[in-house]
C-alpha cells in the first residue's frame, strides 16, 4: 500500500492506494467518531462490493446502514440526494454517523454533498471504485449535484476524512469506464507534469491492460498532482481551476447530449482536444504537440472529435460554466505540454473557429 497526504492543516487526510483495502477495517476505524456508518452506493457497485465492505466493518463491531441508489450521471440530482437524506433521517443518524461513499464520481459527489449538508455537516469517507474517481473526483472535497441547466452548479467544498483507493475494484470496471478515467490521468500530464505525460506515452498500452505496477504508479502520480494543487488552492481561486482543462467544453457536451450519454471522461477528452486546437490557433501549441495530445487519447480509446452542436449552442452552454467571470468565459488553455493557463484573453473569433469544427 502507498499513502499520500492532502495537506490542509487540521483538515488534512490520507489517500491510501493498494490492493484488498476493503478487507482492512484498521484503515477505517481510526476515522469513525463512533461505530455507526451509512454506506452510500449504487445498484451496480452494491452487488460487487457492498457485502465485502459491510462484513469487514461489522466484524469490527460497526453498525452499517446501506443506502443503494440508481446508477448513472442522470441520477446526480436533488431527487436522488433526497433519497440519502430520507435514509439518514429514517435511521435517526446523528452528527457522529460517518457516511461512506462506495462507488464512482457520482456516488462520491452525492455522498459528499449529503455529508456537507445533513445536520449542517457530518464526517464522510471516500472509497472510489472507478479509475476516474480514484485519480480525481474522490480527492479535494468538491461535492455536488447537477442542475438541468448546468453540471455541478450546486455543491460545496467539503473534505473527506480519508480516501481508500482499492485497485482491485478496477478489475470489474467496464473498459469504457476505465478509458474515461484515463482521460483525467492524461490531464495531469498536460496541465503540470510533462514528465508524467512522457511516461504515459511510453506506458499507455500496459496501463490499458491494467498492468498492476503501471496502474498503481499512474494512480499515485495523479493523486500526488491533485493533492499538491488542492493544498495550494482548496477553494479554486487560482491554480486549482487548471484541473478543469477540457471541462468547459466537456461539460457543454455532457449537457447537450444528455447527462450520461457521453461519459465525463469522454467529454473531457474531446474538450481537451478542442482546448488544444484553440491553443494552437493562439500560437501557444505546435501542430506536433497537438498531434501528441490527440494520440494519447486515441491510445486510451477515447474520442477526439466533439459532437457538432453549432457555435451558438456551445457558447450558450459554456456560458453556464462556474469559471465565468464578469460575463466572460474563462478557459484553460495549453502553452506547452505540462504548462497550462486559465485565461479570458483569447481571440473570440478563433474560439468560434474551434467550435465550428
């Protein structure tokens, strides 16, 4: 097992990465205020891992309340959030009850937001079971739900007590979901870690085959990058926004196509290629660099062409992004492999050219 720490003073917490972590109660018990937890999961993950985690905790004397939600991005909404509140209230859960998110990014975001708001705040633990959630959404305390008009527009910054990334859970992950997670891994190389991007180009085939050594390193290096950024800018006032490379375009794709039609990582991949295209038009990336970026996503079986929504539709949806400031869409663009910038200082006509492709 490898361990990292997200450094946030008295709210710091560890990220454990390894195998068979769901069977080790000693990793979880120190973070429980009392031996009473609610495990929030979904209809896909529950048959695979809920019993295993429940038995681990129950053998250590912990009372477990299971909360099983429908699976999919389409359910990341206020109606599903209320199902968590209903179960917590019906079981008379107190402020000392810890919520455990067992699942992917949707479950993590929903559970985290429920924890932030139930009784004005209860502890929670992230146990991510998808690659995307292990390398990105489980770390950093971003929680929330979608609104019909925009993705992740309602939420809170609320840090977990602990993140357990059990790589054994990735063995049951569908190939498409795994590829979606690789999009976020590639992102770290592009925004701040050129050496990691080089390593990914060399090792992508082994990563896609779930080679244990390669996979563990990719998760560790991704979490290391995320933890450093979060420690520097917890509430996304500056550097942390760079983690949204490709997301402004990607969220527009997810919204337009209907949440869940394009997986988040797929939309981020296509959106990152759009950001690279605009960066090249701005003279910040060379054609060779853009080709490398595209090739990395292709090697991960990810889309590099966005749906043709039309310029005005894209601009309308991108205007709902959280990074909009004074009515101006701010974008994360590339000034090289491993170097990104958040800017509103781009040529609007060049943006339209990118959106028209």
